[in-house]
């Protein structure tokens, strides 16, 4: 049953833009409009391609929002993302996101107090996933100096790891 629903969803998501493109193309061809207008027929396909791409590879704003959710504070504009990865949300909307962010010394030094006030515990429970293992390969051989984590009642796990360069954080959000 789930397989049939998956096929139906795929046909709708892909089939509707392709069908719409074909209809636009036939309309333009039948009315003998300028041949350059035939490019308009690609518009539905380009839109669905962009939506699928942005779902698979979220932009920086997605990770900034997750940072705010995990830490309770806004990520400064000067912050530099060194690595970012996210799983595609399942049918319940649950996903994992992880990022390595250079936040600067000031935020790095002040964040532990903020995390403690939010309820994260230092060296608390660790839930290391395959995404976390992949992220550790992008730490430029830095070690994790301290770790804060919290499991929320709603099935969400927050994690912040402080790297030894005193400027870089690993931020993880996991829901199930």
C-alpha cells in the first residue's frame, strides 16, 4: 500500500509539471507564436526542479533557523558555515540537520551560559548518527572540547559541540 502511494505521489509531483509543459508547448505551437516563446513551456519543469533541489539541499537560512531553535539566540551575520547537511524530512516532518559554524570568540565564550539557561546539559546524552560522523570529517582535525545536549519532550534532540579552536561549533537538531 505504501509503495502504491509513493508511486502515485511521484507521478503527481513529476507528471503534472510535465503535462502542463506539454500543454503550453502545444498551445504555442498551434497558435504559431514566436519560437522563442516555446521556452515558456519549460517553466513548470524548471519550477519543480528548483523545489526538489531546495528540499534536498537547503539554503543557509534553514540552518540559521535550526541554530536559533537549538540555542535560543540568533546566529550573527558574520558567522561562517564550514559544513552543513540535512536529511530529507520523512512523512511526519522529522529530519536531522547538522552544521559546523565558525561563530567567533565572543559568541563561542558566551554561549555555554545561554545553553544552560535554555536547559541543555553539559556533557549530556549523546546521539551520534551517520550524519554526525560525516560532519566530524570536516572539523579540520579539531577536537570537541565540550558538549551540551537536551532531549525535548516533543521528540526533538538538540546538541551543541564546542571545538578546540574556541570559535567553531557543531550544531545538531534531530527529530523522530
